[in-house]
C-alpha cells in the first residue's frame, strides 16, 4: 500500500472517519493544486504578479534574470498582457484536468478480469486483483467500487460502505451513488456521514429539491436549526411558481420553527415572502400565523393590515367634522367583520384594536366573542384579557379572566395569576390575595406569585400568612444541581429575612440569613471545616454553625465548585452580599451567639471575593477579634491581634488578665526588641510582667514609659501600684522606702488627674491594701461624695461602698457596713 496517501491508509485502518478523511484529502489537494499552479506559471508572470501585490518574489536564476532584466516598471499595457497570459495558462491547466477514468490502459484488462471473477463467484481472486490495481493506481475508483459490491454481497456492510465512500470520493460526479451511500449511512445511524453524502450530491446537482429536503431533515434531527433553515430557504428559492401549495406549506413550517427558536425576524421574513409571492393561496391558518407573529413582535398595525387584506375585514374611518357651527369632533373608527371570519382571527383583530387604542368597535366584538364557551376558546379569552392588561384596561379584562377561572379546561395557574394582577390593580386586595394563593397552590415554584402574595398579606396585616407564602420552594438536592432554582430560592430568602427582621423574630431571621450566606460560602465553609446543623433552641429547631474537625470532603475540585457557586449566587451584587454578611455577624453578636459569629467570619475569610479585598479583610479580622473577645476565646483573639504591629493596649490588657496562655507575653517581648520605641508595647510588657509577678521588670517598663510621657497620669499610677505590690511581698527589704515611693507617685497621679471619684478611690484602695484602714476610710468617704465620670460612663460607688463595708465588718461595726450596702449596693 505504498502508493496510498496517508489519509487513505488511516481511513482504511479505521483510525479516522470519512468526514475527517474528506477534509484532510481536500486540504492536501488544495496545497498540491496551488503548487502546480505556481509551477505552471512562467517565472516572469510570477514576478510581475508579485510586484503588483507589493510582495517580494523569489529572485530568478541567472538565465531567467537575463531574459527578464529588460522588464522594469509595470504599465497599463503590461497589466493587460499579464491578464491575457494568465487566461491562456489557466485554459491549458483546465484542459488537462477534465474528469474521467484514471485507470491506466495497462490495468483495464486486469480490472475487467476482476469483474468477471466477481460475476463467477470467485470473490477471493477478484479481491486480490482489485487490491493489486489499487496498489498500482490508487486514484482509480473502479476497483473500490467493485470491492464495495463484493463486500455488500457478503453482507459486510461496514466494509462495503467504506469502499463505496472511497469510490464515490474518487468519482464525485455520480449523484445517485452518493444518495445510495447516504441511505446506507442512515441504516448504520450515522447521520453526519449521511449529511456529508447529500452535500456531495448537491454539489453536482444543486437544483435537486429532494436532496436539499432530505439533508435539511437530517440537520433537523441533529438539532442544527440554522443549517436546516438555510436548506429550506434554498428549497423555497428553487420551487417554481406553479408549485405554490408546497411553497406555502413549507413557509408555514419554517415560520413555526423560527418562532419556536425565538427568531421572530426570520419567521416574519418567511411569512412576508410567502404573502407577497402567492397572495391567492393564503389560507385562514396562514393569516392567523402571520397575525400572531406580528403581534408577538408588537407590530400591531401590520397585523391589522394582514387581517384587512386577506380575511375580508373592512376598517371604516369617519373623518372629524370641521363645520363652523359644530365643534370639532374626534375621528372615529369602526370595523365590519364578515360572518365567515373564524373566531381566532376575530380575537387577533380585537387584540390589534386594543393595542392601537381603537376602542369604539371593541364592545360589540368582545360581546360576540364571549357568547362562545370559554371551554372551547379559552386561549382566545386569555389573549384578549392580557391585551387589556397591557393597556391598563383592568375593568375590561376582569370579565374575561373571571370567566376563565370558573371553567374546567382553563382553570390554570397562569389564568389565576392574571386574575390576581387585575384585582390587585383595581385595589381589591382581599380577592387578589385569594387569587395569588390559588396560583401558589397550583404552581408552588412560581416566585413572583409568592412574593406578591406575601406583600398583599403583609398589607392586610397577616404576617403569619405572609411568612408561610415565603417558605422554601426546593429541597437541598435541587438547589445543589439547579442554578435557576438556587437563584429563585435566594430571592425568596431575602424577602423572608426582611419580613422576619421587621417582625422581631431574630432567631428565624438568622436562620434565613445563615441559609443564604451558606449558599454563597459553600466552598469556603468546606475549607474552614464549618457546617450547618439543626439544634433545639427555646423549644424550636434553628440552624447553628459548628466546627467539625473530621469533616469529610464533599467537594473534589474547589475551583470548579467556586465558579459554579458564583453562577448560582450572582442575583446579588458583591456589595449586597457583604452587607448581608455584616448584618448577620452583628445580629449573631446581639443574641450572644459569639462562637457562630466567629465561625462565620472564619468562613468568610476563606472566600476569594472577601479575602482579596484588603479593607474588607481588615474589617472581617476586627469582627472576628470582637466575637472571640466576647466569647472569652482569648486564644483565637490573640491570633487576630498578633498581626497588628501597633496593638491596642487595652485589648492586649484583656489578654494579659484573662488569658491562661503566656505565649503572647513572649511574643510582646520579641516585638518590643524589634520596636523599642513603641510606647504601647512598653506599657503592655509592663502589664504582662505585673500580672506574672515580675514586679521589678514591670517597674522598669513603667519607668521607661514614665520618662517618655511624664504627663500621663496612667504611668504614675502604674509605677506607684508596682511599688505597693513590691512592698506587699513577704520577704522584702526597705519596705517603708517602697511605700513612701509608691505614695509619691500616687500623689503625682492625683495632681495630674485631679481630685475625682477615680483618684480618691485608687488612693483609698492603695491605703486599704497596705492596711492603713483609718486613712483608707477618709478617702473612700470622700470618693463617695464625688460624682462619677459622665463621659466614660463609670460610677465607682458600688466598689467604694463594698470596700468600705469590708473595713467596718473587720472592725466589728456591722450596722455601718449594713447601712452602706443597703444605701449603695442594693438595686
């Protein structure tokens, strides 16, 4: 098979299909033809042609250069001579390429012998002879054709079709053979190969309507609507005028197909062409379709024009009076409808008149329409009613819709929806709510009906009914698979959450919010190992966010799942989602569900859109920090705050006093080595040392802060308290000196802060700690007479009275202690 082309060998061995074989062979032939064409054209012509196109041609050889050196700039005569030369060479090439048998004379005898052997039944010999001929003349179609017949006799249809296709490809002008091969391909359910065969036949017989029709039918079977319609249009152009019935039927079918594929302009173009070409063959069905297409495209004037032109309807226009005695009257219009006009055309006429604001003849036409039973023409009732609704004529639409909802055949959800819309527009809220309820009952997944019903029930003061209308429409499996269902459910939950919040049902509001946000953060929650569970709270089941360490991975490809989830949740903008998340976190904190708030923040930090936005990421970190502090989870709170180079001192003080972990103490010391001039870190390290009992270390830090900011009363207080703590130790030298130094700094603190409840209390508390109770009583009593600090919202009277009562109890004055407690500490 050395003489075979590469694509032929691949096709015979089954590695490629016939379509691929045909494409590759055409590409190879195009390249060969281009090369042959360039080889046949003389070098001078090639050079001249290249110079005309502004391209650079290959430099000719030395002998050719001598012949062409006289040619310089191209003139008009040179161009004409070039065209004549190209025409002559093109004719020579075309003469040498006429179709015919490519079987050499030397092999024709062998081919005849092969056919004789096949006729005698000696098929094996015939196959060998055909293979030998193919080896020597691979472009001859005769041996392939004989092999196809041999294998077809042996009922090996695959090989028969294979060799038949090669034979037809080598002799492409045989249309009947292509059609036979197309039928064989269809028997093997290979529709695309059949389409290719019909395409080859049409190439050599382009006016054959049967071929075009069959190919278009195959395109329709494959769903290739555009190619099918292109074929039908080509058939329309080939049909003669006397074949008008076929033309009209095909046009009708094409318009219907275009309409079903939402291509109204193409459908109208087909209808208009049919109306213009065969106006005498227009039937009532065709008029009805044309009017319906024009109405669907909102071309009511053209629809009315078709009805008037082809159905015998007469439109009468009365010109306005212009006499001097009578005032100017408006132009009136009326219609005359023959009795032979079908009812569906009458309905189309009514719809056109409604949209054209011609109301004079409508009363009689609608009355005649309503004389017929809605069971028979309910669709026409609905068309007219919807036309009235679009024009805002609700009173005219109501009788038609009311007749439909009491019928058996047209008691449908869509009719009840239009009825409800009509009643709502007329202000009949109670009746509209009943109609919307009927819609929800018949079509539970109709979102707009549910939202409208909830709004009406809310306006009527029925909050429970409104919430019931906003209950979930889908189960979890449907929401996971259907993007449209997920988007509808999100809109429903958004309205439900708003209504619940206005009613003060916070726990139910949080259920709706958490459900929505979990749909957005589905992948992020998987990464954060956070899931939803149902728990009993106050006798009712509510959703709760929980951390699951051994959570099984439900999502294999997170990137794909994230993109899929983004498509489901794009009904809300990123800003809207952010506002929902913030509202949910704050509400969780309001109801003291701090742990869930922190888990929600943790999940949101795993979400790309929130994490990539630096300001929002920062805000999320602060939300998480606040939630963990309120939840007394100082270990996690430390993880949030440690990333701050300049931590807030009072927050870190909370960690120092509340956290059982000392790792942040060491962290602060390391951070202080990196930032020795940071005043907040200096004070913080002093607090850490004070809490851990390292008073000398604390004193060093506080003195350093006092030296840099001597006017800050807090530093004087901290230094003084440190001296008192040191003086209170069991084994200490120079205790009196420490007490005196402590009082010195405390008095400086009083001078800087001023005499107030706070300073007197701190001074009394220090004296109380040192056992100088007679002095402590004086300052405690003085502090009780002073008001609290209004700006800081701090009032220390409870603490002062309690400490003073302890002194009186120790001295045995129980009555005085009881009086202080009853006066200041009992609410």
